[in-house]
C-alpha cells in the first residue's frame, strides 16, 4: 500500500479549488503513485466560507489560524495558495516547523524575499515545490523532450504571449491583484511569470532584458465585498483607489545560449481569455504551443521534403506522450484526441509531488526555480525604469 501524505492547505479560492481537485483525483488517475494525498486540514480566515468549501471538497478539518496549522504534528505538507504577499512569511514559518512545502507562484513579490524563502527551506532541509502547472501539460513536456533530443537543432528564437481581457472594464474594482503591496506586480508577475518559467525550463538562463510596462486604467472603485482575487462588486458610489501595477508589459530578452526572446503579457487584450502561447525556432525546425488548445503541439521540421513542407499538428494525448500512459497499458485519461484539460495539469503536478515526497527527492520546479524567475521579473522592472538593458541577477 502506498504511504500517506497528510496535507494542510491554506486558501480556498481559485488555486485552492485547483489544488483540492488535484488531491482528490490523483489516486484515480495515478494508481501507481507512491504516496496518497490525505486532505487533512483546510485553513482560511472566513469561517463560513471555509466550512462550505471544506464540505464541498471533503477536507477532514478546518483551521482559521495559520500558526496553529503548522504546529500540528499530523501534517506532512503545507500547501500555500494565499495572496502573493503572504507566501514568504508562511514558507519561512512552515519550514521552521519542519514541513514540506508546496507553494503557488510567484514565490514572492520581490527577489530579496524569494531568496529568504529559499534560504529557509534549505536551512530546514525540507522538500519544496513551486506550482507552475503548465510545465506538466503533456504537449509542453513533449516540447521539452524534443528540444533536449536536438530535434530543433540550435535554438535561435523564443517568443511568448500571455493575453487575457478580464481587467479591461474601468468598473472592475480594486481587488488585490491590482495592488502592488499584495501582488508585487500586475501582468508581469501574474502572467509573464508563467512564460518566463517555461522559457527558463525549455531554453535555459536569460542573461539580460529590456522592458516596457504601462498602466492603462489608473483609478478603480474600491471593493464592497470579499475579495477573491478575480473581481468582485464595488458599491455604486465607492471611493476610488489608485492602481500601482502594470496592465501590460513587453520584454526583449537575450538567453545565455545565444537565443533571442520576446515576451508580452496583458490583461487588456480584448477577446483573449487565456491565450498562453509560445514558439521556439531552431536550425532544424520550430514548435508552437497555445494553452487554449493545450492538447496540441505544432511542429515544423526542415528535414521534410520540399513538396510536404509545413507545420504538422501533434495530438499530444496518446499513451506515448508524457503523463498519458497508464501503468496497465493504454491511456491514463481518455483515448487519443478526447483531450484533457486545465485541471489535469494540476493532477500531473501533484502526482509527481507525491512520488517525490515518498522517495525523499527534491521536486521541480522548486524554490530555486522560483528565485530564478523572480530574478528575471526584477530585471524587467529595473529595465522599465532605466530604459536600458539590465542584467539578470544570478541565483544559486
């Protein structure tokens, strides 16, 4: 029988739902997993919402104080899905309590704090994982495999877009995602962080960046109800607050391997709902991924004969693709092209995490990866201010 990993989850909004669903689904889709997640304690501040969520997702107990949560000796993993500015303090406290840690991105709101979190987990000797779930979309894992195999040859270009439109209305209120003291940044840290993590994973270190950021709507009505981070309702005559994060960002990058890169992220792209897209060009071919069609990877090979040149569509949902083969044979989820979805990237992530904990192995991406992403984000912020190319700080 697999061992158990007893979990204490902090937060019950968007990411709390995604993580809770993954814990519930892992034993069904990954029967070979070496450790079974046990949904022990849900922690949050608002008791009625906490109890409602716990009942819905079948958490065994609830707790309203984080300090009491980490004092418990019946928890093996603390999962942090709270707002960005709370991550570091919670990580440090959980590490000192000897708990393994699973934390939503970004690790911190600035590089100095991210380094504090990394030092804390290293000093405590605990396992730590940062949740960049898109790495475990089968098509993205296939892209990683193809690049490492040399299928694209020498890499020349990276370009990435992460476009949404949910913040365009001036009536959208002052939720925490548009407040620098809580979020750290706007589209830069919320969206581009995903693209940067993917680029670092697929292509390696970014050495320097140039960046331009802009805030399109500078005043928003203050909230009149609980803030879930995804909007809410303001009173009719609510006082106005000042938005101090970016609404859109464009970055140029130079990679350590010699490749050139472009990144663009915004929450003001009308018609784009979750357009997380990247393209890699190399001497032997190209690949293209779009999260809105996340089961597909486009691949162009320069080895194709002239009369058959063109991008081919790979349905990365067969049992030969990453995360898709079931140990008994056949597909893990559904037959090829019956497609999996957003929630499965979290299921794949949690399955790997459970195996890592059972084996005592450091998960990936971990807090070192989070610091490296944060270093790029910080260099982007500096470049926007200086209007010059800025070096990305090295983190080890």
